[in-house]
């Protein structure tokens, strides 16, 4: 019965809905023989909830998911299904500091250190982390007795506190700022286990209430015309505030927790900058901006949680600068093979509508550079067949040869070694004739570091002096907000290093201050049109990046011929 149900995955019309409903009814009480088969049923229910034939199938899939954790066969295979994201099973992952703290704060007592996942070096590093979190008055016995990390945390724990809660609380109480504590935590990268409980993240139950009525339709087949789709705006864009915004940011974070992933735009999501972008057939994106102190140096980065009828099916990050969007696109494994190309097309339309994007780029990691998942899925060809192309002559020549070989041998597949070489550089799509510009973060960061170093041996004093000089040059107001002070400190060395800035007219330097204040504002995207409209800022920024000696951000290294 399960095999027959799985075979209907992409069937629609006729009596498809009735056959699916009959099989679902039969499988509800039927014990499955293995954890693998149970996982297949679970993920197919998720697929049906996201791509239902009609309201009956949608309701039945959701009902079965709501009761999935009570199945007798799930209780039987619970241990084998650890880390599957199914409700009622634990999640094991080396969560980043911000995520671990969020989980501990939201579900206290559910997060524990996964001691069995650490080797001897990891356990020793954990012991060092416990020592680093201890003030001198508490550290003497740790140094002298050298207890293992597990025993030390057990001794230090307050009544009822877990080892993970104790470690995170001690980290949070350390002197310094969040960046320092985060760096210390990530230098050890502890493994955690999130034990299941009421409301803990799960792929089974986590979904968003639908904010609009949408017809039920099967996944779109075939390949979209990107230019046509780019010209079609979303059906609606709605700003979200308050509790709804906070819940949607939490949904995005939970979707990553249950899939062994992390995305900074979600981990540091700002509930003051959330929008719901509605498209056809129940497709929706939740666009989430980052907290002001966690934004990228130059580009405005937004995370998009992709929903289909309220079910998370993937995520996107858009890094926008001037008229270019760098696109990071992912479809969760459960939903691959459905309509990813059409979803991707709507991502580009969203970037065009929200950020004015006229050109697009895909970075090498998304294509398979040091990314086995992308190599396994043939991600390079996904984008190339939609019209994205390399600029690098070596990659372009390799792609032409591989296309010719596949045309001669239609059943052949591109070897992983060839895919890895194709993925060595960016892919671009420039439909409106404007050249895509990859945000040169590394080059600008190098320029900032060089300007601070040139100011003198005391970095903190150097940054203060540079900030005062930049504030004077750009005629910033005398009482900037906290976030404006943060971005003034971050940008001052870069602004002062812009070629020829001292000769710019006063109104253009004041406009530069307006760009900085918008970058620090509630909605980061507001700085994009200001930066694009400034007559000198863009060219000067790119020239600074070119001079910094880190131009690999702008032009990928060429691929050597075989």
C-alpha cells in the first residue's frame, strides 16, 4: 500500500484524489515494518500537505501528520529515527551559539550536550570551554583537579538545570559582547541533543497559518521562461508586525533546526522587518531581514522561507547590492523533483519586486564547490538550463564540450569531477543588459583592515578617530542612534578610503551619510535605492575593492584547461 501511495506522488486529475484518500485511510492504522518505510510515509504526508489535490487531501494529510507522533510504529522505531525531524524524536546537531541559546530559552530543559558525539579531543575542548567561562574564584579547582567537562558541568549546574543550559548560561554571563562569546562557543562547536517535548521544532507539525485563499494545483512541470516570470510581480506583499512576525521568524529558525542547517538571516532575524510575499498556487515567501548589528558589510541580505500551502518546502538567501541579487536557493529534500524551477523563477521575480534586481548571480558553493549535496543533485545544470551562464572562458569551454558529449550520449551523466570543475566560478543571468556585480565583501573587508592598521598601533583608538572623521566628512547628525554608531564604526574606514571622496561635493557626501543611516535602519532594503542613485558611491566602492587586491570576489579564478 505504501508503494502504491508513493507512486501517486505526481499524479493529479481523474480519480487520483480518491485513490490517495483510500490509501491514506488504509495506512493510518497499518504498522510499517521499518524506520525507513515510516520515514517515507511521513515525508509523503508532508508532500501531500504542500501539494494537495484538493481540500480533502490537504485536510487528511494534515490530520495524519498531527497524530503521527502517536503511531505505535513510531514508538517502536523512535531511536532509529533520531535526527529525522519527525515529531516525538530528538534532534542532534552542533548548533551555533545563537540557535542553542534560542532553543534553551524557548524550551528550557530540553537541550542537552550530546556527550557520545564528542571524541577525546572534543571532550578536552569542552573542558577548556567550561574553564574559560569560570571567573578566577571558581576556576582554581578546575585547573587543579582537572575534572572532565561532564563532571564539571554537573557540579556547576543549578538545581534542575541541564548541562547545556549551564554551559550556555555561563557563556552568556561572561564579560565581553555577543560576538566574543559566539566566537568562543564556535571554536569548540559542541554537539547538542534537543529532546522532544510540547511545541519543540519538528518537520511534522511546523507550518504557517495560511494568510490567503489559494486554489489547489499539482506541481508545475516543464521549465519556466525566466524572462516572462521576471516581469510578473507577486500577487501581494504584506508587511507583518508584532507577534505574527515573531512567530514567522521562529518558524524559519525551527525549519532549519529540524534539517541540520543554519542560516544567519533566520538565526539573527529581525521581527521588525518581515514580509509575506504571495504568489500563485499556494506559494509564499516569508522575507526576513537581519538584526542591524548582524547585517552583511555591503549587501542587504534577506532570508526567504519558502512555503507551499503553509508547509516549509525550502529557503532562499538574497544578497542585494545596486541592481544585482546574489541568489542562494535550496529546496528541502522531501520536495525535490516537484516544481523547483518554477519556485526559483518566482524567487527572481520577488528579488526584482523587492530590491529592483536587474541581474542575478549564483555563487560557486551553490553549484558544488565544497558542497557534495549540490554535486549530487547536479545543481550546475539546474541553473545553466534556465539560462545562467559562466563568464570564465575556461568554464564556458568546458560546458560546451560537456553539452556536446551529452547530446551524443543522451543517457550519460556529467561526472562529479566535471561538475566540480564547472562549479569553480559564478554563474550569471543578465536579462536586462545590466552586468551583475557580485558584492565584494572580502575585498572591502581587506580595505577596512588596511585602513585601520595604517591609522596606528591601537585598533580601538584608530576606529574611534576614523569614525569621528567620517562623521564630519559626511555631516552626520551629532546624536546618532546605537545602530548608526555601530555602522559608522564599521563603515568609517571604508568611506574614508573611497577614492577621491575628499573632493566630492558636500551634497554627495551628505547623501553618503543618508545611505549609512538607511543601512542601520529598521528595514535594511531601504538603503538599496539610495546607494544605487548616488552618482559616485557605487563606482568608488568597486574601485576600492579592485585596489584592495582581493578581486577574486569580482572575477572568479579561471578554470585551467585539461
